[in-house]
C-alpha cells in the first residue's frame, strides 16, 4: 500500500472549515420587518413584499404538483428557520382576507412546517397584467434593492408576465448578459443567497462561487470570505489553488453574450438547469441536468417540431 499523503478537494475543504471560524453569529433570518401586514392596511404596490397571516392563504387548485417530498420539505423548513424565507411566495386576492397561491406552494408548506404564522408574499392582481409588469419594473429601478431582490424581480417578470430574457432585458434597459448573471444568483445555496442579501457577501464574490459545482464547497468558501474578509481576488486565488490541487488546468472564462441565448432557449425545457463552460481558447462543455423523463420528452418534441 502506498504511503503517499492523500491530496485533493477533501483536504482543501478541511482546511477551509478550520479557517472559517464561527460566522453563524453574523447571520440573522430575513424578516421583511418594514413591510405592511395584510389585514391592517391595504397594500400600496403589487411589487412590495407583504406579510400575510398563514390562515388567510389557500393552495391553488390548479397546482400541477400533486405530491411534495416530505424529506425535501423538512430540509427547506430547516433552512427557513435559519435564514428566513429568502424568496417570497406569490398570491392573488380571492376575496376579502382570502388569498390564493399563484406560485410557491412548496415554500408555503415549508414555512408552515417551520412554524411561521406570517408568510412573506407578493400580491398579484391576475387581471391586471400590464399594471403588474409596470410595478415590477418600477421596483427594479429602485436604488436600495439588494442583488437577490433584483434577481427575484427579474424572475417574476419572466414567469408571471410570460417574457423571454431578451424581452425582459429590454423592459428594464439592461443587457441580456447582466440579466442572466442576476438570475444565476438564485441558483446559489440558501446560505449564500442570504449572505448576499444582507450584505455579508458581494456580487463579485457570488459570481466566483457560481463557478463552483459543489454546494458544500460554495458554502465553505462563503464562510471563509466572511470570517477572513477576503476580497474577490483573494477568493479567486483560494479557489484556483483548490482547483489546482485536485486537477491542474486553466480557470473557466466568461461566456460571450451570444452564448446566453443558448442557455435561455435550451434551459427553458429543463427549468434553467443548464450550464456552459468555455476556456480562453474557445473549447468548452455544456451540461444539462433534467428532473424527469417528461422534461426530456418535451425537449425532443420541440426538436422534432422545429426540424432541428
């Protein structure tokens, strides 16, 4: 048996965990404490996040998902207890003091498991599409939004106003690449999203962490940034050393703008669970992760219909 010392990612993670220290005391659950509470006054803006008593909210009878994994719900509930509900649900007013979930039933159920009696939510007037779009766009233009709020607003425009990323970018006066980069922030683990939202982490740090596939490593690096006050450059260097320790190679490069069109068009068939990597020489790889046979069948059907 070889007596050579083991090298690799595991050693790097252990080192990170030793160096990170106790950063938990810096984190507080996201509370949305400055928002109106439905029932005491009327909401002023459909782009605002309001806290609604849980017993005023009912499920959507047209919810396509018929079952929810209990273990995954428990994990989400535990995350909500620790960090709060980072991405509010969306509801529509059904009657006086009654609201119906449009999106976010899984988050709603996890909030109830976590013991929350007030649920952060957007209120959408489903019959006023244009007003909703205007309200969200106006909300995006506010200077005091944190990066996660901006990303959630972009996501709402796409999902609730049925816009493509290109159309949405035109609505808010941003480049498609900028919009895509914000939307990617919502793929980060809840801990990292929380730290970005409350200002413990910068967007620059988050972009570096998005290049890491391992969730545990993303969270460990996030802790290290906070504990040691690492700059973005220092974080990149730390990640470069870890990558070199596991597998020598050149770091991934930023994608050209037109590559994001591939991510958008193909990603919509796989709930945007797609990634592209490209080296400085132009070589790279595309990875698609699908959740069911139905997703793949829908993609294949689209290829057939468009004769691709």
